[in-house]
């Protein structure tokens, strides 16, 4: 029984780490968006930020369901 708890804990830590990575990627994309020389490039970066946010929410739901 103890092994299951350890696996769940490892999974939760992994998911938390991935959520943090998503947040860092989103920060980097915000910087890229500010520096983008064209509206088309800014829009592409905005779409990437939205995709990263969707991924982060999936990780967040998995953390919530595993706790």
C-alpha cells in the first residue's frame, strides 16, 4: 500500500513541475510577443500562449484529481 502512495506523490510532483514549466514558457512567450516585429508574429505567439495555457490546465486538473 505504501508504494501506491509514493507513486501518487511522484506523479503529483511531476505534474506540479510541468505546470511550473508551462508558466515559465508562457512568461517567455509574453516577452516574445512584446518584441515581435509584426502583427502576424504577435498573433502566432498569442496562439502559442493559449495552447500552453490549455496544457497547464490539463496538468492542473490531473493534480487536483490525484490528491
